[in-house]
C-alpha cells in the first residue's frame, strides 16, 4: 500500500522544504498555475537530486517515474520511497515508457527540468509518455540559455533578463508546432545557479502545456501570467510537508 501524502500547514510562514531547490520551482508552478497532482501518476524528466519528484509526492502524486541520465544522484529519501520508480542512466529523449505505463494509457503529468536540452527536443519525448486526455499536463522548466545557445555564449551563458524573456516568448509561441498548447506560464521564483551563486544565474520560466489534439479551449494570451486553468474540484489545496529534507 502506498503511504498517504503528508500535508502540513507551515504556521511559521517558512517556505516549503524539498530535497533540492528545484522543488521550489515546481511548487510555485503547480500552486500559482493550479495544477492538481493528487492521486495521479507522473513522470519526472531530468529528476537529478529529486526536487521535482519530491514536490510531486508532497502534492499527493500516487507514483512518480524518476528519469535521469545520471546514476546515484537521486536523494535516498526518494530512492527508498515505494511511490518512486527510479530510472537512472536513462535519456528521456530516447526512453520508451514501461509496459505498465503503456497499458494504462500513459501518465497524467510529465514534469521537465532537462539541462542542455531545448524544448523542441524534449516536448515530443514527453508526449510519448502523456495520456491522451484533456486533463493530462506537461509542466516544463524553460531555460532560455539552452534554447538559444549561440546567443547565450555571447554573454558567457547568462542572458540579460530582457533577452531571456524574448527567447522564452519565442519558445512559447512555437509550442503548437511541437504538438502542445500553452495553458499558462510564469517566471520561476528563483534563478538558475551560476557556480555556487543562487542569485546571478539565468531567469527561468515554467509553463503548463496540454496536448494540442486534446485542447478544448481557445489559445490563451501570450502575456506573462496568462489566466490559469481552473483547479480540479477533487484536489485539496497543496500544503507541502515542511518536515522533509532541505
């Protein structure tokens, strides 16, 4: 039996704690853009230490397929969790879904935090895992310096915020050519790392996507913070477990 999701209210007003800072990025996206994870099966592309995986579990995910090209990087607390299927030494661009995922029709949510990989490569891979239902979602972290590497090279890898925003707008505009539509998007609340600095890296963005053939709503505004889809009436508000590791 899978352990129930732990949901505690942080009365001290402190930020939620995850095994890595990546969890804060996904937490911001699923709360701000109202993505329900409760009781769902998810795939985490580029799980690394497991910040996104941890966030999904704390949000009530039933199972998470944690996929990464690395080995031995995923936090032990997640590695031993029966809800996590560890898929190490696996490139999400080429990895086919396991039989049980195929037999169930796919996963409900794919999250993406893939270093060095542009959206034009990873979104088609995510669609191979995603259910063909209107409720299925992709939540992806857009890193503009990986979307236009020649441009980023001219700035030693860190784009000025205005250029990064322009690159991101182009990526979002082109999403329908990849088979998805943008439901909503938002800036990440924390910047990407630059060495050990948490304040000097690139501004990143998170987008919630839906398979284009399953779209049932007109395209949203492309401005920052387009109106998010309504929250599922079956999902309780996400209150993270503040007792987990940092």
